[in-house]
C-alpha cells in the first residue's frame, strides 16, 4: 500500500453480487469494473449488514449493527451530530465529499461531509435536489416512473424518457469527474487527502436504461429466477408482506404478484443494462484520476448496499436474507497491494468503516464494531471471519460458509443448506434432521446480539413524514383519480 493518500468509495444501489464478470456473469459488459478486479482484490463473501437502503447506510456511517443504531428499517435515521465516518475524516483534516444518493435524513443533511452534491432516489420526485434543479434548468422534470409507457406492464422496467446525458447516473458521473478535476487544479500545498463517496442510483428500480442500452442484453444467457412464489407458504410472514407493501406504495403502484418468467426476463435485461451504464461512468472517474496523476495515490473501493431478488423466490427488490438480496460485490484496488487476487473472508460495510479509518491512520472510536481488513489487502489468501450477520426489523441472520439461519420475532424462521440445489428453496427450520445445526447457529446469533450491545447507540429512531413527501402523495392520488399516468394499465 505504498504511496496511498486518498480514499474513493464508489457504490451502487441494490446491486446483487452475481451481476459482474468477476463473479461469474461473463457476458456482462463492464470494462471499468473488470479493470479494478484485475488490478485489485475481489472479495467473494461480502454481505449486506441490512438488505434495505437506510439501515445499511446508517450502519456504515456509524460502524454499528442495526440493533445498536436502532435503524433496522427505512424511515429511521441517526441523531444529529453523531460521530459519523465523515466527521472522523473531516476532523482529522481530510477533504470530504458525498456525491449522489446518500439516503440521509433530512435528505440534505451533511452528516460530517464538507461538500454534498445530491441526487437522491430515482422515485423521490418530491426532492428539490441538485439533479432535479439540473433537469429543470434544461427544460425537463423529475417525474413519477409511471409516466414511462409500459411501466406497469413491465413491472417497473422501461426505457428512460430522458436524453442519456441527463440520466441520474450520468449526472452523478459528471459531478464526480468535475469534483476530481477541481481537486486536481489545487496546488500541491493546498491539497489535503480526500475521502469521497460517489453513490450511484442504479441498478435500483425503476430499471430505466437509456435507449442506447435497452437492447444490450436482449439475447444474453441471463439466468432464470430461483424458486417461485409457491415457496411463500413455507416461509416466514415477513416475506409475504413484501408484495402488498409495494402494491400500496404510491411511489411504486405495481402489483408484483404478476411476476412471471417473461416479466422477470425483461426486468433482468434492463437491470443489467443500468449496471453497464454505471460502469461507463466509473470508467470516466478512473480515467480522470489517471489523467491527473491521482490514480496511484488513491485507493478505490467499489461495492453496493444490498442486492435485488429480481424475481428469485417470487419476490421483487430486497428486504430478505436470500443470497440475491444479501450478497454484494466488493472490489478493492489499492496502490502497492497484490493485484488480480480473490479473498473468501466474510466482510461487510462495518468492516469498511473500520478499515478506512485504519488506512487513514485515524483512531478507530470504541463504538465502531467492524473488523478492519487491512491484513487482507496485504495477504489476500488470509481469512479473518467465516460467519456474517445481517439484521432487519424483527429478524436477524447468521450466514456461515455452508448454512444460513434466520430468526424472527414471531417465533418463525429460516434454515438453509447453502450447498443444496436449488438454493434456499427448501426451508429446514422445522426439519428435525437439522435440529443440532439450528441450535448451534441460534447460540451464535445470541452471542452476536449480546456482544454488540455493550456500546453507545446513536440511533435517532423512526421519523415521520415530511411536507414535501405528503404534498407529492396528494398530487399522485389526484393524478391517479383522473387516469393521468400513461404507464399504468387502464
């Protein structure tokens, strides 16, 4: 790790691990991420600390598990002035910036970053963020995705109505490139090391590639979904609530009980196309670092907050501990470290929090619960952990190399043999042949919860709605009543 000075944290939203060539999906066109994989380390067992947006991001910001932060679900956030990772870097004299989607509350909070360029969730049409203002200045508007023709027919998959250069991920790429260019124009004496988080929106739904990329994977050998909705009869109740939740949500307006092989295929085509779109922006970012002699003094970390079912087990999106929602990519390119290596140690975003501070020689606060992984950057063959934990509202999971147990607060649960095919279709939670394994994993979950509770919590708990959101919802209701969305089935 010789010559390391800066940290560039690049994330996508809702990108499952098996969506890249370095994880086996060989037909994908992602040359920038392929390069980072060749020149860095690919982590094969990175899991989401919570497979929902805000809990995962809050855990990264604080370095704590959701049951400690008090943020196991969306619409919860940390208390103001909590000791975030951004504050640690800013107070240590680093230059800090957050570009793209952060999912903070309030939406424009700084959370310790010195600069923010904001482009929030694609569906947050009620936010007057920088991307919204960018569109308005060019005569466009940030609209409900139901304005896209065939939005409901294709269950949220549709070609973006915007010119490609105005797409939210292009905007984020442009802003990141511009930020690096401005930084590079500073004199060497003026420059401070930077910690910059560039957070893309895609491949999060709606699955909206630009026209140019919409047919890119039409004939690709895209894997079919694992399992079906028939499984839900033998799975915990929290899974059966997912589809009704999105059907009732005014920002979605889609009935995902209509998922069938044809719809899943189209969703997956467009999902993968948006990953290629993001990759093209990552390529520009890396090229800008290289052009300005910053690449070999910058560690680049690429990952995602959680995955996406894409129809696996009959479900859309996330909010379960299935592999497709839980497992995410993690690629680390660091100057002076081994290249083209792979690592099998279990890691998560809490570990990244601790690792970033360690790399920057900033003291890791006592409240941080992650395990820093700098030893793995020097010796990629090492294993620091073989088990991972993840948490949601009312449920907690342990994943080992061969098994996964989920315990729910209603007494139900899930137990899967990760060597079994098809994967995670057969729930062995009540199977007497698995009793010993269930008891052993239950003990480990108990130890996890107790061991990580001896620490200060900074969670602010659940927050209510806000005026912008409520006004938006009222407008959506009026437009629905008048049949005003062309993307909905009449």
